[in-house]
C-alpha cells in the first residue's frame, strides 16, 4: 500500500514546481491519475492540451485510446494502474521534451515510483522507453519485450497517439501488436 500522506506531499511539491522552462507555458502540472496502490505503473511522454487544461494524465484522445486498449484485455486504467509522464508540464505545441527538461523532471517520477512500488512498468512510446531505461532501440523493435531491472518488469508498448494515427486492427499492424502486448501484461499481472 502506498503511503498516502507521503504521496500527497509529493504531489503538492510537484504541482508547485518551477524547475524548468515548461513551467512558464503550462496551465497545470499533471502529476498523474489512477490507483497509486496498483501493481502496475504506466509512463507516457508528457501532457497534451487536454491534460494541461484538466491537470490529469491521459485524458485527451490518446488517453481515451489507452483506456480502450486496456479495457479490451479487461484492464481499467483508473483501477489497475497509476499513470504519469516523463515530464509533468506540457511542452509547447506537444513537441518532444528536451533532454534538459527530462533531466529536471524525472526525479518526480522516480519519487512516485518509489512510493507506488509497482511490479510492472509499462513504457508508452519511445520517449518514455529511452528516457527511463536509456534504451535507444526503435519502439517497433523493442515493444512487447519484457526487460527486467531491479525486480521490476518493464514492457515498452506503442504510444496511444501512434495508434490513433494507425487505426487498422489488421493482424501485424500496431493496434493488433499492442493488443498482443497488453495480453502479455494482463497475464503477468494476473500471476502476481
Ligand atoms: S516539467 Fe517537471 S521539472 Fe519542469 S516545471 Fe514541470 S514539474 Fe517542474
């Protein structure tokens, strides 16, 4: 069980952060959403416009896609995982976060993970995979593979915004591949 008090204190500190220049253009700091007592943590790249406006992670179109993909294998993103991002403030025009912004922000994510203590971490997209694990392989090569580190199982998957741009459900296409990855994740989660 997460220490609720420590988690709330961390959220309070994070939402008052001005460590990098993204603080000057954001509307809200997006700390995360979901269940901090879950065994699974999902990491995305950064907040988009909807997330910035609402102050919640993955609530725009990509978030809805993530919800749908998870629910297709019987997982509820508000119950079965906690979701956050590599950077907590929206990069202008949804550009990729700069390395300096990632370096400034990632300690917040590390603190969240320390408190949530997940057994599984799902990395949504190449920015999350590269920034968090230092793995530079293309996401199309590395997705669907378990990577074990410090007693945590990591699984890179396609970012849901990539699935929005590739809507085909045909066998072998990104959506179908993600479905296979999520089935593996669900199986692993059920065995914990
Ligand atoms: S992106 Fe992260 S480091 Fe930068 S201001 Fe927001 S919370 Fe702070």
